[in-house]
């Protein structure tokens, strides 16, 4: 009897240890969100009481967009699930099809893995698709970077929908915290931790000028700029016209290296890529990259004079490296903009003036003193600390919070 009881105790101990290990799913849809999630994922995987499953989907599996799944594989996470949503073209119909495929495939993942919780970031339609599946499955959802506004993009709608399906919110600014609460979320479940981008930027890990030139097979010129042009998905009828205006302005620049990164997989992106490729023909000062990887992109930003286009990185990551950005058009309209950002319309004269201002000594002095509206480093630590304190019991039974 004594021996038998001893065996039973050991078995129960083993079972309790298994129960302590909590499975977290972290969803990444492309190069932009992976760069922000990477440190958080690494820290969670170090915890012996947690098992991390990385679900890589969206443009990570697209050859046209650089097949950035390789970057995740190189980071050697133990559990990576690759979910192809069959993004064949850049039409609205295909986007709707990808959302539909995502709901089915993501629900199957949830059924097979039975996670303790899901971590989602931002506003992509692939992320929206996962939030629907997770909400139906009944697993708690952590949403990062909610409450933000991008009036020129359909991502705005997706982001707020993800917020309503999520249970815990980690936002990047007090303005965003207020907005999430305004959407009816319980203030006790909304935490202002600052921007995750800040945690992932450290100059000591960046490539130097010579390393960049060797790895990317390019040569820096007297002036150097990064250009990223994403489609405006709310009013997408003017995208090609707007790109032509930008390219005309860039064509006037002399002794300037123009480094293009291709756009996200929003509808209309294929035509934009084609137009940029045509622009690059017979121009030795133009380089195009499907994907640079997070470290290489930041390394380039650190070496160039500034960034031009309508990417969110121009507002969040670029200012941290004390570089100026020219934000054109409405895609990022509504986001908090530090002083290092010059905003202008898709107008040739305005763009030309903005480029001149970018190189102005007075403006450069402002850039060097710019502080990020997303706080200081430490968002990852704050998130981990809060996650360890949260009582997840009955967390899915949430009520709409009315502002009095």
C-alpha cells in the first residue's frame, strides 16, 4: 500500500506540473508585426511554465513579399505553425477569401492546440480573421496596439473589431487607452505600456555602413532615402496616380540613393510594385527590396537621411533612431505624430518642399531632440508583469463599459 500510494503521489505531481504549463499562441502576419512581437515571444519562451506557439501567416509565406518566414525560422522558436491563406492576387475578392480561409484554418489550429490564451497585434485582416476564430472558440485574447486610428486604411475598422473581440488590451499611449475604453472596454482591462517598437531597437545590434553595403550589394551616395508606399485602402482609386506624383518628385533628386521596400499585401499592391519596378529601370540609383528583415531595415534607417512614404514605421520606429520622416497622404491619418514627421498631401510641390525641409539644418536639430509619443523602452517587461497577475477566470464574460 505504501509503495502504491507513493506512485500515486508522484503521478499527481506530474499532472500538476503539466497543468502549470500554459500554452500561448502568438500570431504574426508579416514583417511589420513580427519585428514588434519578437522580443515578447522570446521572453515568453524563456518561461518554463509557458509553451509558445508562433502562428506565421499572411505575407510571411509570400515569395513576392520576401518569404519572411525564413526570418522566423532563423530565430529558432521551438513551435512554428505556417498557415497559408492562399493570397494569390491583390483584389478585394481575394482579401475576403483570405479572411474566410483564415477563420476555418485558425479555428482548426485552436482545436488542435487548445491554448491558454492568444496574443494578437494591430490591425491586419489576417489578424482580424484569427480574432473571429479565437472568439468563437472561447479562448482569451490579448490585443496589442489597439485604440489607434488610421483613417486612410481599412485596417482602422479591423483594429476596432479586434478590440471588441479581445479581453485584455495593451496600448501604446494614454490617448489610445481612452479610445479603447470609449469602445466599451473595461478600464481595468486596458493597460498603457508604451510602444513595443522601442524595445526592439538597439543600435548595438545594427549593421554598420560597410556591412549594409556588402550584404545588400549597394553603394551609398551623397544622399540616401528609404521609400515605402502602401495603398490607401479606403479610397484606393487614386493609388497609382498618387504614386506617380511621388515618383515624379523623386526623379528630380540628384546624387541620391532611393531604396524602395515593397508594400503590404493590401488590395492594389501588385500594381504599385509593377509601377515601382518600371521606375527603377535604367536608374542606377534605385534599389528595390521585397523584404529587408527587421534588423536590416532598422540598420538602413540608421544610415540614411530619412524615410518617405506612408508606412507606420515612419511614425513609430524611425523617430527612435533620430531620423526624419515624410508622411504623405491619408493612410496614417489619425496616428500620433512626433515632431520628426513632416506631413504633406500627394502634391508635387508639397512633396518637393517636404524633401527640402527634411535636409534643413533647423529641422534636423528638431529631429535629434524628438521624443517618441509611445513612451520609453520597457513595454515587454510591463506586459509580462501584468500577464502574471491577471486572473483569467471568467474573463470571457465581459460587459460593455458605459462612460458616465
